[in-house]
């Protein structure tokens, strides 16, 4: 436990140090669209679009409708390379949240949960090249969904890893040549055994450009 806390503290200290150094650089007369690497972290609100179907409930095993909790907190990381003034390639990973599944019956009992993680390789296209840079992105990768039944007889779809696609819009706001904050909205949909599983994410984060 102490080692994990030490590693987390060291990582946070590194982020603070990079941020302080980045803010010390003036933004004027900088070529913000030059080829370079970047790293980013963000916090997000995940919004589910999950279809788990009707679920058996009670002694007779009759099927009932379900409600899946709409939103949950999550987070993400990204690493990318700006290889063209208007284009960047990146890897993006998101923890999209843990969603409760409740029965549409008296007391709304908890039947289980669905936890979602997504990872995609994205292509980003930037509209502008100055301190404010709106962009669109698209990517392909995988969605991992872990389901947990919490009552006898519940039969949530089995957890799986399947192909997924991501699309989204965002904007980067440069505070210095090396530091930007961003706002982003994305949607990820899965195929195969997780067809019917989708999740939107509204996030805000910080990026370090090297």
C-alpha cells in the first residue's frame, strides 16, 4: 500500500513540475502546430447507452424490464504525435464508469452492474492552428465490459472484449507553448458480443506538449 501511495505521489509531483515549467514559457510568437509528442489526462462523465435486455426476476423467473444508471464518473489518458499542422495520431484510453442495473419493479432492486473501459487509436483533424484549436476525431479499438450479477437468476450479458469505434469533437486551449487544457465529447460503440453497448463521455483535461 505504501509503495502505491509513494508512486502516486511521485507521479503527481511530476505532473506539477511539468505544469509549472510549461506555464513559465510565453505563448507569443509560438508555432503551436509543429510536429511534436503530447501526453494528456482528463476527468469525464460517462453517459451509458447500454441494452442488457429484460432480466429474469423472482421465484417464477418472469422477465422484467431494467433501468441502467445514466451517468457515472470516469477518467482517461492519451498519448499522441502531431505529425501535420492539421493532423495528429493518438492512443486514447478511458475508464467510462460503473453502471448499476436495476429492475423495473417494486423497490427497484439492484440486479447487477456493468463496468466499461475503452481503448482506441485515433486520428485527430484540427480546424485552426492558433491558441484555440477545435478538432474532430475518429478511431478504432476495443471495448471491455465487465458485468456482475447480484441476485440469483439474473442473466446479464457476459463480460467481453470486442471491437469498437470512437467518434468525437473537442477543442484545445493553449495556456503556453507546452500546456493546453481541453474539452471533449466522444461516443464509443461496440460490435460482436457487445453489440448494443455504447457509451458517451464528456471530459475536461490537461495536456503537455513536448
